[in-house]
C-alpha cells in the first residue's frame, strides 16, 4: 500500500514539474502577481507580504505546527515521578568568553528586535528575528552558566508569551471577519511605503510570529537543558 501511494505521489510530482515555467525564462506568473500586490499594499518586502497577507492562512498553520511541536516536546521531557532536580554545576568560563558574551548579548537581542520590527521593509521578519532573539538569549549560558540563563529567561513567562502570541495571530484574523470581509483580511490603513507603520496588518502579524517563535525556541531549549543539567533519576 505504501509503495502504491509513493509511486502515485512521485508520478503526480513529475507531471507537475513538467508544467513548470522554463528555468531562467521570462514567464514568472507567481512573481508577476505577488510583487505588484505587495507594492499596492505598501509592503516593501514582497516575501513578508506573501507570508502575512497574500497567504497569511498558510503562515497561521506553520506557526501552530511549531507551537504544537514545542508543546509535545515539553510534555515528553517533563520531570517524571522518579526524577528530582539538582543544582547545575558551574563550569569554568574564560575571561575572553565572558567579555565577548557580555558584549554580544545586548547586540544580539537588539538585532533580533530590529529584524522583527522591520520585517515588512527589509529581508527578515518574525521567523528569522525570533530565532535571533532565542539564540542571542542563550549567549548568557555560554558567557556565564545555566543559573544566569535561567534567571534571564523565566520559563513560565515565556510559556505564556508563546501561547498568547500564537493566539494573537489567530485573533487578528477574526478582525477581518468582524469587519465583514475574509479571515486575516487587512482592516488597517496601508500607510506609506517604506515606513514602519506601512503594510496594514502585516507588522502586527509579523510581531506575533516573532514573539511566538522566540518564546517557543527558548521553551524548547529549556526543556532539553533542564533534562541535561538539572534533572536526575533516583
């Protein structure tokens, strides 16, 4: 049964690829529609327009895939009845590493916020900026120890932020329905092209994704680090 399905999928895929425009040719039907639509809706970054406006419903699904994956990992890695928490051991950190981490931590966090905030204007956005924020926060672990990281990333707060950001994306879509239009339809002024407030609802959806992705990755890494450094059996 599996091989029959695999052959059918491969056959359909091959037929579909045969109808694609020639590589390097002048015919680009998707770009011919996506780019003018992005500019008409005052979104300088056409990719952000596609992700959060033209096919925002797909992005909603992608966001909840991450949310569900992190939730599942957190459940699997939760502390069992025969496990207990111990104080993590501190390792030796070279002064140069500590200095570099102290300098890079705020730079990484500011960069992450910038990438999220300017997602509708320049390459980047909520997904990329959220990863930068989560990664930058863990510089504290490299430059100090796990106790410092645990102090600067309150897991309960980030659990709540993860859920609220995912819910905010879904709730913003309801504004379109309340306005008498379609789900995730823009209900805000388009603004001026090239400004932070341009793109209508795109900056808000972008920010929700940035918070959700950043919080989700920190929560996911916290579950693994807790198991590796704090939890013992017996």
